[in-house]
C-alpha cells in the first residue's frame, strides 16, 4: 500500500479525527453522567435529612428516643435501601445509627464521625479504606431545645459501577467503530479515486505518437471530471501544435528537396567540364560535398516528419524478416567491400513479422550503414535474425570502436552524433538512429545499442512475431 497516496492519507486523517472525537465525546459523557448521578443522589439524601428533621425529631420530647429508630426504619428502611442514617445530639452523643446495609457496601460503625459541629447543611464524599466512597448529606438542626446533626449517606458503588460499565462499552466500541469507519472510508475513497486511477492509466499511454487519444471523462460533473476535460483540452492543443510543427518540417524539407536536387545536378554537370580551372574545380567540389550533405539532412528530416505524422507503418503485410535481412545485406555488400569489411548474414529459419516492409528495410539499412561507417577497414560485421520467446530478434554486431558510455543514452536523439572527433570525418547528420527508433516503436518493437566485449557495437532490434 502506498502510504503517500491521497486515499491512505485521507483515511488516516479521518480515522485519527474520528478516534479523537470519540475519545472527547466519551470523556464528556463520562463526566456528565458522573455529575448527574451525584446530583440525583445528593437531592435524595438532602430530602431524607429534611424529612427526618421536620417529621421525626420534633416528636422526640413526646415519644422518647426509641421512637426515632423505629420511625426511621419504618419509613426509610436504611438497611434495605443501602443507606447510612446517623443522628447525634447535644454535642456528639449518638441518638441513632442505622445497621449494616444488605448489600454490605459499607459498615456504619466504620464511617468516621464529623470533627466539629457543622453550622449549615452540606454534602461530602467520604472515602472508606478498601471500599467505594460514600456520599453523605449533613443537616444541623435545633429542635425543641436540642441540637441535632442528621447525616444520611449512600455508597457510591452503584453509580461507580454504572460509570465503569459506560467506560467499558466505550473502550470495547472504539476499536470496532474505528475499524468500521476505516473500512467504510476505504470503500468510499476507492470509489471516489477510481476515475483518477483511470486517468493515470490512460495518461501513461499517451505519447507523441498517439496524441489523438483522450483521457476518460466521468459524467459526475465533479472536480475530477472538470480536470479530465481541462487536461483533454491541453492534449488537444499539444496535438495541434505538434501537428503544426510536423507539417512545417515536412513542408520545409519537401520544398527544399527540389532546388537542392537542381543545384546538385547543375554542380555535377559543371564539374564534368574538362576545361575547368583547378582552383574553381576544387571550390566547386567542396561545394558539391556540402550540397550532398544538405540533401542527406533534408531527406532525413523529411523521413522523420513523415514518421511523426504516423506513417511509420502505413502498410501491414506479413513477410519473412530473415529474407529481408539477407537481401538488404547483399545490396550493401559493395559498401562493405570498399573498406574490406567482411559482412556476414546468418539466418537459420524464416522469421515472420507483420508490418511495413519498406520501413523495416530502412531500419536494417540504417543500422548496417552505421556499422560499415564506424568500423575501420578489414573489420567484421555480422547480421543475425532469429526468433526468441515469441519475438523476432535482429542483431548487427561490428568490430568497430563502439560508443562511449556517456553517449549511449543519447544515441536516439535527433542530430546527436557521439564522439564528435571520430564522427567528424564520417558522413552523417545524426538522424539515422532516430528514424530507426520511430519505426521500431511504431511496430510495437524496441531497439537497443550496446557495446561488445572486447570491442564493437551491437544493435539489437526486437519485433513482435506475426500471429
Ligand atoms: N556501429 C556503431 N559504432 C560506433 N558508433 C556508432 C555506431 N552506430 C551509431 N554510432 C554512433 O551513434 C551516432 C548516431 O548515429 P546515427 O543516428 O545513425 O547518426 P549518423 O550515422 O548520421 O552519425 C553516430 O554519430 C555514432 O557516433
Ligand atoms: Mg547513421
């Protein structure tokens, strides 16, 4: 998984935020519940203290001390309802103390007495060692000449249990909810990012050779659809400018061909004149050389512009590449012989390919031309054609000096010539390999140039075999 993808980052952010919100919400709920439970208990306890003070204590002079206990047990049943009731009078003497509650949540005798007599009503939380704390409301009162302190309390165990339960369900629910949210986010993001993925895949396929293709546009009307539309408009503009440049190069080279051919012929005709002055002949001779060079450049440019315009594969016929290699090698044998180079062609079986016969012949011509040009006299060139793993492989190996490592990555650039020093006295415009590459690519194939050990160059063309 790509941790830098928008999908991953958004889900991460969203899950992080969700956990934070849930933690804050859980914490807030816990706090509020704690607060309300306490308020509720406190209100009940205060009510009891008041009831005792108003209903029971005024009867003490008439009915005696025992009446307090009887009446409290009858009306409030503190043991059953898990309450503590403690009444002291006249400076701390115990008037009544309730019994141990049925739930054993505290022992009444263990609840520490108040230090000093309180002046007004208040509620406190009394910690008990080894047990839940108890909440106690205290009400001091003077009734019929006696000073009473009434305390009514209840254990916080029950409300603590409620709070603990809430905490537990929050803790258990958090990972489940987060997991669900991440899963939901993943599914949603995957669906949302699908058009982007489609655009990436389509954009990767668009090259200079198929600028007429366009990116998919979703009909969602969202930002992604808008982006595809804008990118498509940009590709259309690029296509138009590219076509413009190609057309211009094609027109320019086409227009230049005729006058150059005329100059070429005229110069040759003039040079045939035997009465020509020596100096003039020399000058015209070098002029002719330059014109020949110019013709070659213009021819190369014209060929490239046609390839750029998508004519690298105008016909689609099935033929034997091995046979084509043999006949081409035979035709170029003379060139090799001039330099006493041994040119051999090795083919063992027919290797059928499908494509443009004359363009693929051009590939072999350009590569053989390079091999012959850059291999010194009495060198060796071997051409082999074979099929390997379902593709056709054409290799041209020479015994020349090879190419410097720094030049290797640039060989297919237009007008690039490696090692200027040694290329200078060899004719060429640096367009041959660009043409080869264009044709190979248009046929769904590849071309690679590498150095041989100990010396020499190897040009390897790979083409898909005919089905
Ligand atoms: N067989 C080879 N041996 C050595 N160098 C080569 C060979 N083939 C190509 N090169 C280098 O690659 C450069 C580009 O080749 P190419 O495009 O055919 O241009 P050109 O042949 O017109 O110089 C050449 O200038 C040359 O430096
Ligand atoms: Mg060349």
